[in-house]
C-alpha cells in the first residue's frame, strides 16, 4: 500500500489499485455503490492473510468515502466462487497460541459487520467455511442458484472460528445451525434460501439485476438514515426486546436533528425527489 499525505484519505479505488487480491470499483454499475471483489481465482478465492489484510484496507477506505452509500461484496467471476473457505495451508503448523494471535479482533468479519454502510453479499459461487462467515457478516445475501454453501470445518477436526457459531443460529435457528456446523453438510442455494441463510437464490443471468437493483434502491436513500436503520436492526439481535425498542426510538429521534430529515419531509410534501446531503 502507498501512504498518502498526512491527513489525506485515499479513495477505495486507489487503495485497491495497490492490492494484488482485492479489487474495488465505485459507481461502475450503480451510482454511490462500491463493488469490492476478492480476486484470487487460482485458489477459488480462499481467504489467506493477504486477502484478509487487503480486504480490511479496502473496506476502511470504503467506510471513509462519502461517495459510497452501499457496498456489494463478491468473489472473482473467473472461478465462479464467492470464497471457497479459508486457506487451510495456513493452519497446518499453527498451534493454539499462534491461532489466538491470528484471531485477534477486529478481523475481516468484524470489518464487514461493523461497516456503517449496508453490505450486500453477492454470492456468485461456492461459499464455504470462512467464506460463508464473510457472507454472514454482511447485511443481505443474494446467491447464484448454482452456489453451494456451508461450514465444512468439522471435517478437518476443527470448528468455525469466524463467527458462524454465533451469526448462523441468529439467521436460521439453532437446529439448522447445529445441522450445518456439526455435519459439515453443504446445501444448495435454493435450500439456503428456504432456511433463511440467503435471502434469495437466483438464476445466473438474474443475479446482477437483483443485486444491483437492491443496491440502487438503498443508495438513493439518505446515508444517515441508512446508517442508523442498519444499526437499529443489528442491535435487535444483541439486546432484549425492550432495550431494542428503546434504542430504536433514540436513533429515530436523532434523525430529527438532521438536514436530510428536513429535506426528506419537504420533498414528500412538495412531490419531488429528495436531494440528500448526508448531514
């Protein structure tokens, strides 16, 4: 990576240009939408230390870019995979102490989960192990119907370590999560949609239309409203109902101090499209 001038924030495309295994375009498909893709087709986009570090660098730049309102996270189309798991070669000689060091947070999963902007996982192929954990950290998952999805770590004598034991039950229920994690079974995208692991399974020719159509519908909204609405929904799975309702009400009230709230109401009353300023 190159270092900018003190205080200078590089845009995501500039940061990605210095990365070997992560790419980023902004506004290429839809205005205000960044597409972040993992480009390691020779290993079916397996997550190794280099991928994780470069993903964190690009996501940090995306977070800081006011032009970006929505993020699409995907895998290289060259290998028809989202992420086919962690790079197991890194595990071979690693002991418990070394693994604790490697697991120090924030990891790439937290970078995705904590992003202020909505993240859509475009699951364009196999999505296994750490790859599924990356998708689980996103806000919405849309999958190619040909994708296979699961947590096969148990077959290696280990278990998921990137959040699946916590995020997966919250999406599909404890029983389904136990089935997938303890058996290592892979499911196709249609079954994944049936159990709530992904929001939809789509024909290959329909995937981009749905992904970028959804991204566009989000990106035309107030960035402040997007941020706080996402925060409120995520908080719901991390606190009890009463606390969650109180938190939602507080975030709702905060938006009433913004220029975007005034613009949104005025535009509605004047029957015109709003012009968001993110303030």
